[in-house]
């Protein structure tokens, strides 16, 4: 996996995991590391159809190739898996037509799924931070011969869902920034709370007194199924 990451840095943004449980972060280009769910899906489906290799996708935008083999997974099996992924990555890098098809699908998925989901994350973070008086922060073509849909419009010209480079650059950082702010707020709230803030357990007046003191839920956070 490390070798493939070195050979295809425009596609493999990160390889992480422990033991046999490995995640490969698929990105549109090395500069922005914007999520590439279409490329991840193409790798997963092609590995199954052409090499009989079963993979799955995970992550907030299904951009992570997840490898979780059985305990009987052998070294020859690992070699076959690496060879399958290497062959698919080489094919993608060598085919401008395939690059263009995947890039167009990336743009469509960004417009239809990624952007709305990111907006939902921001809305939820804003509501959570509002409880503590805070505010939510808003937070080049590939070397393999493929043009990234987030760094150039060449592969997705005319597509209504074309992704701007500014949006792609913000995409990766926004979730991390929002998560840090939410965790910071939660930590501050936890350190401020004490036993005197709450009524004794079992007291019927506890919910009412908490709401009266402004400690009850002040907002409903949207949850996406």
C-alpha cells in the first residue's frame, strides 16, 4: 500500500489502520486532498468484477477504501490484493477517457451529496456551538496524467456540478475545524459544570429547575439517517 501511495499520490491521500484493518483515503489530488467518492467506488466495483477482490467503502462521504479481511488471509492473498489495486490505479492513470468519466462523476456527487452533507454538518455544529454562545467557523492537475475536477475544469467542462478549487480546499479543513470547536466547547462546558448545578437524583423538580436555569436543551440538532 505504501508503494502505491508513493506511485499515485494524486489518488491515495492516506493509508491508515492497524493489523489487517486498513483504510485507504481516496482523494482527487495531492494538493487539496478533497474527497473522491466516485474514484473509491470505481476501485471497489472494478476489484470485485475483474479480480474477485471484495472491498468496501466507508467514511463520511464513502471516500475511504476499507480492507477488513478474514483471519485466514494469507501472504499470497495480500499480494493478489496489492496487484489488483496496482493494476486498477495504473489503468486509471493511463486513460484520459477514464479520468474524465470519473472526474465528471466526482462533480455530480459533490453537487448532489457532498456539498449538502457538509452544509448539514455546519448547521449541526452551529446549533451545538450556539448552546455555549459560540459561532461555527467556516472554514493542480494530477501527476498521473489525470486532471482533478477540483483543480481544473477541463475534465468537467459544462457540468453543472463542477467543483471550484476554493470549495475543494475548504472541504477537508471544514469538518476538522468544526469538530475541534465543538469538542473545545464541550470540554469547557464539562469543566464548568458541578454537582451543585443539578437537583438531587430522583427529584421531580430537576428537569424544570434545569430548564429555568438555562441548562436545558436550547436547540434541536438535525440528525441525518
